[in-house]
C-alpha cells in the first residue's frame, strides 16, 4: 500500500450538486433559487435575524438579568471559614493572606453558614444579622 493509492470507500463522499447545467439536471436555469427577488440575486442575503424591516425577535423580547461590575470586588465568608483561622484579629488583609478571598477583593461580608464554636475578633468586615448574633453570643467582638 502506497500513499498515492489510498482512496476513500465508495459512497463515503457524496458528490456536490452542480447547478445551472440544463433542464435535465433538475437545477437548470434558475438553479434552485426561484424567480426574481433578493435571494435570487448574487450577494442578495441579509444579516442573520433580519425580518424584512419588522422589529427582530432578539429586540422584541425583554432584556433579563443584570450582573454588577462591582460584584468582582466583594466576597462572602462563612462562619465555618472563620472557625479554621487561628489568628487573634481577623480583617481584610488576614483573609487575603490566608487565600480565603481573592486578592482584589475590597469588601467582605460574613454570612451565617456553618458552625462557629469559639470567640473571634473582626475588624472592618460587614456581617449579616444572623452571623453577628452568633459571634456576639460566643463572646466575639465586631469592630467597624
């Protein structure tokens, strides 16, 4: 077997239809484009979604959803994450140093998720009402 003798099996490659080759080919004269009109002409196609001047579907439907650009700079930290930290004062820089939050984070909120069993001291971090109640109940301090 040589590279110049390799052929694909019969029927695996369908021959493309040749248009404009007379009446007998079933695609003669107008070549399957019909008579006149924009689509019959060369270069006569319009952009995707064009509906002949009618307001296109993608513009008729309402816009939904919104993602704030500021959400990249804020993070949430669970109470169970605070449980793992063995530092006296927990602030933004501490959380960044321990890779609990991304380094470009500017504001953090402590959320009431997980179990906290010891008192913690927080500085410059926001807390939800439930998280604040649990931290204070254990003798923790939240400095604003």
